[in-house]
C-alpha cells in the first residue's frame, strides 16, 4: 500500500535518520559531518538523495555526490592526509573513504554554472543544472546533525508521478546522459517522458548505439545494456512515439535487471 506521507516530508525524515542513527553508512556520514563542522557547507546532491527518498535505507548508495558551498578542492586535498583521490576533468574530486566513494566539487565549478550565464552559482539554482528531473534536488545541513533546506526543480513531481523527464537539456556528454536515463528508469521502475524518449532516440541517431555502450564502459567500468538491448529499447520507443502518449514504458523483460543494476 502506497504511503500518503508527502514526498518531501518522507525525504526529510529519512535523511535526518541517516544523520543520526545510521550504522552501516557511518563512515560516510562522519565525513559529511566533519565537512559541515569545518564550515565548508556540504550539499547532498542528485543520486544519493534520489535513492534515499525512493528506495529508503534498504539500498544504501555507495557513491555520494557532495557540492561544497564554501570550500574548494584544495581545502579537501589538504585534509585528506594521503587519502585515495583523483581529480576529474571538471575540477572536482573522486575520493574513496573506506568502502564509500565521494564525488566532490565546489558549487561554482558545477558544469552548467560555468557554461550558462543565465544561471548564477547558488544552492537554490543547483537543482536546475541536472539533466534529469529525478536528480534535481539539493539538500543542505543545519549543523552536523540535522537537515536544513531542500531545493528542487521538478524532483518531487517526478517521484510522485513515477516518471523521469528532462530538467536541463544541455550536458557535456549526450550518450552518457541518454544511457543513464535508461539505467535509472530501470533501477527505479519508472516511466520516462516523451521528450526524454525523443532525446534518447535523437542521441542514438546522431552518435550511434555504440556510443551509449562505450559510455557505460568508460563511466561505470561495466556494460549493462549492449547494442542489441539498446536497439530493442529504441524499437519499443518508436512504437509508443507513434501514438500520442506523453509517458512511455520500457520493455518489461529487462525489469528483473534492476535488482543488480549499478548504484548511481
């Protein structure tokens, strides 16, 4: 039976529980609280918030996106004391702490803020920068032990309607954006919007199916959907796009895969 609890209330309750009572995710939360105490203003962003809101504590995310509102990557590196990290092409850090992985970057280095003059760098605007609405959510802390503000751009509507759409169409890697949309839809068992299906089809037309396969291999070091799988999904889209549907489904034979899908 579906809960009648408002989605934002559920998210806030689950995240406050995470900050105060979680054991299995303790190391990651310790790091987050430490950054808050240092005044770095960490912002939980994207996939980690999405998964905790929708999947709850039964599926702890291994990869945690954190945007720093008041610190740079040099500040983080100085405090790592020889920790395992690497710089990415956008000026952020990938950090491994125990069994957790963090992708960390300064707010001002968010890709959309560096390329779109109409978006000023702010925590309020951060959710407006994600390709998908299902990741368009940012959460601040109010001290190390309590959730502060929650900012969103279509996130709660996406969760309520169980349908993924495009939030900000510009992105540096369309093949990766396209295949991530498919992966997330299967992981969550959500439908996708007509606009998103058209975007995926257009990306394949322009870049080729192989580009979506290569994007999985390069970004995740594994391939979930191969060329024949993607071709079948696209054919499924074509049939539905011929109608006036605004929300599209994906082939059901792949649904069992969602239990073992990657954790992003």
